[in-house]
C-alpha cells in the first residue's frame, strides 16, 4: 500500500495528486514548509515539505518493510528488535497502582517484556470514533528510563487487537479477499469500507514509530460536531495542512486509494467485458449541480468507477456533450 502510493505520487498520477490536494489541503509538490515535531519530547520541530511528510514517508515504508532490500527484517532477536508486534489483547501489560509522594493515587501499565509503560490499555476500549481499536503503538514516550541493557534503545511495540481479526458483514480483511465481482463504486461507506483491512491498520501503526512520527491528530467533523482522528469522513475536514500532514490515518488513506486504482487491472472482473476501468475518488466535473453533488461525494470519500478511453475518444465525447447542451439551449 505505502510503496504503491509513494510511487504513484512520484510519477505524477493525476488522480492520486488530486486526492492528496483534497486530503492534505496542499499540493503534493508545493514548496511550502510545515513543522514536523522531533523526538524525544516532540517539542522541537524541523521544517519539511508536503513531499517529505507524505510521499517520502510512504516510499520509505514501502522500501524498508517487506522488500528484498528492506532495512526492517523479521528476526528472532526479541530484545534487539526495533519493532515488536503483539496480538494478545494487551495481555503483556500489567497494571500497577498506588500512591505517589504526594499521596495522590496513580495507575499505569508496565510491559516487562519490552521495558515500556502505558497510562492505559487500549484494546477493547472504544476510541474517539466510538469504535473498538484495531491496534495501537507504544513509542519513545512509553520507554522506561532505565531499560534492560539488552533492550534496543529504539524499540517500539505495536499491538494488533482482537477486533482487527473479527469479520463484520462483507467488509474485507485482506486485499486478496476483496470481491472484484461487485462494483465498489456503489458502496455507501466509500473508502471507509476498507478500514477493516489488516494491512491498513499495520500501515497506520507503522507511521507512529519514531522514524516517521505521525500522530492521531483529531479533526472536527462539521456535520456531527465530533472530533476524531480516524476515517476519511472525519480526517477529510482538516482545515490546516499541518494537522493533516501529521495524521497517521491520512497516510493510510493514501495507501488505500493507490491500491484501489490498480485493483481492476490486477484482477479484472468478467463484468468489465475486457474494458479498462479504475476506481478513484469521485471527480468534480459537469454542471454546477453535478459539481455540488460530486463535492458532497468527495467529502464522504465516495468511490467512483471510471472507464478509461483514448485522448481521441475523450475529445469526441467532450464535443458530443457540448453539442447536446447547445441544442438543449
């Protein structure tokens, strides 16, 4: 997902560049610079462009996770590893409680296997979207100050919650299980239908690690008045590019749109009857009323199916529409 999105942005894919502008409120190749908080405490910042904050991050993840030349490789050396994955519903966290030096009660959770600390468990507890979390990541802010000397000083813990592996309706868990026999352009939930993908959650969580330092930055949905960092219907409403550029789920969204763009090429369904077509975010075009409806569809992350045609055919279709309008006038 990440690599495909990074490569498409770098190659100038028109649809993904348009989605980038809609989502991050800035052109992918803009010279404008934004603050990227720096570890360890994220108080200091460095100026970076949208390209550095989005496409370069996606390319880095694509190149360094799972490719033959990847920096990140599977290992049996637990203590020496930088990223550890758990699927134990936070069982590796043990509750500690008591009174501090001022007799104030405290509760936190210790991860003795990884020398980490969390203020709370997350699996099984509804997030700001009102849903059970699919995963969460403990990063630099959770590392204990006096770790076991065998522990990697740059360690991170990614927990994939049980909710991620549960099936719900016809929502997919893996890209290979997506039924290309159905027109995904008719999905009421649009791009958010793909949030249940295991790959989507893993990409989201990976962007939290120190190397990328993305966060769960909430956006305010004007339709509901609620704040949430998750799903297109919420994070679309960022008004300041710097907030969108730091949001982990926004990068996950870019990866999803990139995968959708090639889905019908990789597994063409019979109903296409050999024609070329692609899925992408609804394009804003047509009459004023059509543009208004299309803009609403964009806000909701609606997927649209577009048949590809040659430049000559598109020119003929354009002229035909113009002539039709003239006659109706």
